[in-house]
C-alpha cells in the first residue's frame, strides 16, 4: 500500500498513433530515494518522464503525489523540477542571465530573481563561470547549469532525462553529489541514463523499460534502498526545512517551486517538442532552445531581452 508522501505511478499506458510505447506501467517511489530508468533508444524513458511531469498526457492511468493529482495542472507543475535531455539554454545568454530568465519565466518576483543570482554566485555547480555565455560553456558546464535551473524553487520531485550526457567526469561527480544531497533531504528523484555504471551506483532502485514493459533490474543494498524494500515500506518524511536553505551542496532556495526548462510553466501550455522559448528567436542553433512550446508564458512574460533589460535597469538603479 502506498503512503501519503509516495510518488505513485499507476497503470500508465501510452501510444503514438498505432505505435504502442509502453503499457500498464506501475511503481511506487517514496521520498528520499533515487530511481534509475534504463532502456534502449525509443523504449519510452523520456516519454515516461514527460507524462509524470504533466507535459505529455497518458492514454490511460494516473500519477499522484501526496494529496495531489495531475488534474490540478498548476499545482502539479509547482511540484516538479524537470531537466530535459535536450539543453534548454539560449546560447546568447550568460549563465547568470539564464537563471534570471528562468526565474522570470516561472513568475518569481524581481527580488527573488536577484536573490537567486546571489545564491548562484556561491554555488559550486556554476559559481566559477557565472559570467560566461552558454555558447562558451563546455558540455559539463552547460549540464551543471541545466541541473541548477531544475533545482530552482526546491521542488519535491526531480525528473532528470540524461542529465549527465556530454558532461566530463568532474562535472558528473559534482552533479552526483548534489543529487545525493537532494535525496538525503527527502526529494523524489527519477533519472534516465545510458551510463549503466553511473546509474547502478547512484540509484536505490533500477528499472528497465523493455518492449513496453517495466522490469525490476536492481535494488541496491544501501541505506536508502532499505526504505524501498517493498512497496508497503514506510517512506521518508519531507525535510522540515525544504525550501529554506540549500547552500553549497545544500543551496539556499526560494520557497517557490519551479518546473525547469521544458515543463509546464505557470500560466503556460507547454506542448511537446520544437519551439523557441518565450519569444526568443535563436536562428544559429534553435535545437539548443528547449524543445517545448511555452506560448502562453510569452504573453505573460516579456521576451528574453526585455526581461533581462528590466533586471539590468533595476540593478543600475
């Protein structure tokens, strides 16, 4: 039996036209655990995360967490930090401007946006290259920036689609340590990766998507794994300070949840795949802009340049 603070995925099925992706997917994930998902390309790993994020609708089944379901889309989006496989970073922005943009797109007030930049200046994930343009960042730097965007607002559920792809070993190590810290604080973390060794060492439970079926591959004998020995095991309560402080490996956070990059941004309908973010045009490499349409947010939030100009004007005053 699931407990109130478990993430419950129940009987999910999805097809693209006549092509079935997966059928009758179910699992229960307690707080304070990391689940890893393996599978060949096209097995449905990314689709599963998008369904949990609320970006793509399931054909059948439901997802719920604590007392919330996906029926209240705005509330559900506030619970999710989603980091897509394709980097949702505009190459023309600096890392600092990227944080400002996503904080603005999420609807954080100006003082909270500035607070996030101040916090980021102390964050080892990106503190050494805050002023560097995304186009000048290495693959590992870009992935670390993308992860930090996903952590904006300290969401209780983190959905990470190939978060380590293209990252160097040092960047991977930093990201892994951050995810372990998030787990220790009671967050629910789902990760997909083709790096079998990394995912086996990081995750409390490893699941394999194969031919439309979810198979149990491995449950690691680590402290967190003892909390998921069975679906009826008592889950870990949320940290009382969630959303309060998270400095260095526990970076201080704004007490407002953020759905990063491609997820449903408050006030926005995010259909899947291939569009520029909130009024931004990037002709040089549009594939690097989130493969998600956030049209309504473009109406609620000025284009990138005006958001950043507004921030810069406020800073100069």
